[in-house]
């Protein structure tokens, strides 16, 4: 019989913490771009996936955690029409058709705020 010594998760992890932070940051920014494009083009129901990814990756990623306010705002602004859509018994087949056009403007604006904040923060950090 051979005995093995227990190793911690950090020692056995194939991904370094720096690489994991980059992956989470990349996931957050690509998802923010996707959500910003999906909502005004009529795919608002599908946009729930990238919006949830933005929130989760931002809260989990140390390099983008400073953007928690923008990720939370994006999630909240999307949640309002989504909850209205889900609660309406006479809803349309598409969230985009049921959504007030004001949300078509507000959601991408908040997404752009997240994207710009990410790039500005990244530029300031690299100096």
C-alpha cells in the first residue's frame, strides 16, 4: 500500500490564481458586450445568460471586483422588465416584444457604463 499525503486545492489546481483572475475578467467583459448587443437587437430573453455571467464573474474575479456596482446595476436594470414579463399572465412569446422600449435603451447604456469602466480602470492600472 502506498500512502499519499493530502494536498490543498491550491497546490493541485491546474490554473494559477493570476490566470483565473484573467479568465474571470475576460468572461465578465465579453458577457457585458454580449448583453449590450443582445437586448436592443431583439434577443432580450437570451441576454439573461451573459448578464448573470457578468454579475458572477465580477463578484468572483479579484481584478474586476471594483466594478461590482456596475454589474449589480446591469443585473437590476435587466431584472425589472424580466420580472414584469414573468409575472404577466398575458405575456407575449418574446421578452423583447413585451418589454417597454425605454428598457431597450437603459439596459445597453448600463452595459456600456460597465464596459467603459472596465477599460478605463484597466488603462489606469497599466500606468
